[in-house]
C-alpha cells in the first residue's frame, strides 16, 4: 500500500513536466526575470551617466553597486514568487541566519558602514597623499571594506575603513601650499639679527620657496646647547623633496661662509682625582717649594 | 629680432636679451638650443640678434631633432600669472583711477614657421609666489619690483621719485626690448576706498604687439563693482595698428571669469 502511494506521488510529480501549464509558467517566469535584470541594467547605465558629472567617482561606484544588487534581489524574489515559495517563512529563516551571520561578520559590516561615512565625509580622495599612524602613501582606491594606498617605497597597504574612522588621518596634499619647518640651533654668542637676515636671504634665493606667504622666523627658546630658531618656508605642495634637500644645503653652506656656528649638544667633563692622589700631589708640591 | 630667418648650417647665433641670452645652432635636422635666463634686478638695456657667435659659453645646451628651414625666437606670456607689488599700499578714493606701467619678462620659445616649439625658457628667473588663501589660489611669478601709481594730473613721474625701491630698475625696463610693456588701470567705481597691495595679471586673453623692436601687451582694466567684486577686462584697442606677434585665447572675457571662479574676483588685488 505504501509503495502504491509512493509510486502515485512520484507519478504525480513527474506528470507536471509533461503538461503545457508547467512550460508556460517556466517561460513566463524566465521572461519576467529577464525583464527585471534588463530594466535594472538600463537604470544602472542611466544613473551612471548622470552621476559621472555631478558626483565623485567613489560615491557613484557605490550607488551603481546598490542598484545592481537590488536588481538581483528583485529577480530572485520574482523567481520565488513564480515557484510558489512562501517568502514569509524564508524571510523568517533569513532573519535568524542574519543574526548569526551578523555576530560573525560584525567587523566586515563595521568596515562597510565606515566606508560609507568616508565616502560621504570625503576626508581624502583618490590621488591624495595621506598619513595614518606611521604609514603614508598615495590613495589608490576607496572601497567598501578598505582603502588601498601605495607607499613611496612602492609597497601596497590595505587599511580597513574602520581603522580610518577611528584614528587621525592626515591629508598631506589637501591644500595647494604647505609650510616646511626647519629648526636651526645657533651658538649663544651669535648675533641673532644677523642670523635672521641671513636666513631670510637664503630663503629668498631658493627657487622653491614662495615669497608669499612670507617666510616665518621665530626665536623659540634658550636651549641647553644654543638658541633654537624656527624657519617656516611656504612651498607649492609638489616641491617638498626639492625644497627640503636644497634648503638644508643652502643653510649649512651659508652659515659656514658667514662663520655662524650651529650648536650641538655637548658636555664638559671634569675628572675628580682620588683623595690619596690629591694628598700625594700636595706633598710633592710642598717638597718642591722647600727645595 | 623676433622674425623668422633661415640660419646657416653649423653656425651659432645669439640673441642679446637685456641681461639674458639665447643661442641656436642648426646642423641638418639637429637643432642645438641654449638659454641664459639672467636676473631681473641685474638687467641692462641691451637687446638684439640674431648675430653669429663662436659658441654659447657656459650655457646648457639642449637638443631638438626635426625638419625645419626657418626659425624665430618668439615671446609669449609666462605659463603662470604675473604678480606685481605696489609700493607700501595705495589707497584709491571713490571714483579715482590709478595706472601702473609694468614690464613683463616673456616666456621665450624657439619656433619653426609651422608653430613647432623647439625649446622654451622663461626670461629672468622669477620667484614663485602664492596669490590667494592658504586653501585656494594661484601660483604666480613674482616681479621683484615695487610700483608707484601714475595718476591724472601728475606733472612728472619716474624722474622725480625720491629713490624708491625698484625705481632705478623701473626706469631701465622702459628701454628693454625683450620685455613686454603693458599698462594696468585700476578704477574705483564704488563709494568706498580701495586699498591696493598686490596685483595679479592673468594673461590668457592678452596679445603681444611689436613696434620698432619693442614689445607691448594689451592694457588691463580692473574695475570695482558695487557689490564689492572686481572685474578684469582687456583693452585691445591701444595697440590695434601694430604688428601682432602673439595672440591670446579667442574666448571672451566671460569665459575667463567663469573658469577662475568667484574667488578670482575677490582676490585679484590681494585685498
């Protein structure tokens, strides 16, 4: 009896494959899914063209991805609907699974959300030079989970977006001009006004130093070995290395020509003799005097 | 001095440029070119050429390879705006007008007749300077001169000045044939005073004319507007009858303002 029921159910199952209704349903569902995918693809292209002119590239990239994945979800839901699958049960199961996955993927989710904040806040853009902790380099891409940078010694570094949200990010090339601070220490017996005029003259002759904003000179403090002076030089941001190398050479050479001593930390040490040796020296001295 | 000519083979030619120098030699399709930029503050009115010389001395020689028969040394405006500084500050009262005469060092190019550039060099090494705010602005070339205004009703100008900074240089520049001489007119059309300190000259739309070997640029007009802005325009009629040897961009003045943005209007005089 049970075998008859089993055979009957199997027969019923396979009989639907020979009915015209089944194939009509398949065809209709396929056409519906195809139309959904085509519609979302066209929408993606239209939105992409509209966003190219008005929105930064990373944000446009995210929006296009959202549209594409929404299309996939709608297509899948259409398929389930056509197959008569009860979505409410599926959604319930997905909710429970989502909680489990959420616990496991909380870092990734945090990175994605951090990435959205980075894209909307725009602390930096592709091509900017940024410094995060002790790492600095050129931003190559801003992605969902991480930012990729290329360091100056040609290493590839992946920084999770969550890290960028939590730490200080220095955008070195945000503004068109920067100031290079050069610290100089001169001996205490130096003529400070003469030092000031020499430093300004060195700055005016350097081809990378802007004469506006004007160079800044600050006499900072009387330090242990000499007087510290801050020389602040403004430059166009792409000339950092050229300026840094040339100005150090210029200052060093000019100070040497002008006889200005660059002070450095030094310590005078007096050797104290032992008591026995001091007494022996005294004896010798008194002996010599009496002779 | 600025005309096309057919150089003899394997002969160095020199152009004297008021303290700077340019050299050229042709050998078949090989062109050798050299420049000595010179210093603006050390300029000496002495311009001429091309004249044959033995060798370019210590000038660094660069090479270009290509066919060409006739070549010329042609002046152009620099790739960056020029920045001039007014001595101390000049206050323009309402409805007043001040004129400044300035001599701009050109960007020199060796060009073939079809416009091909063999080499180029800025005459006189000028310091870079920033015109604008620390977060936006323009990189400019700074002229190391402090200018005095020329005003209506003045009896004497340069000769009677009392030894101000750069005046000696200024009087020498008037005789220099390698510099582009042009006038700036600043007009205060508002009811408020206008303090001038620094003026930027954007040369995109300006032409260069030649007469008797001297180079002249269009007159630059800067007008204040009632809403506190500034409007820059070019008066192309001053030298209309002279030979034109450089043509500025043909776009209208409105395009210059739109391209620069509103910040350009507010910072053109550094106020």
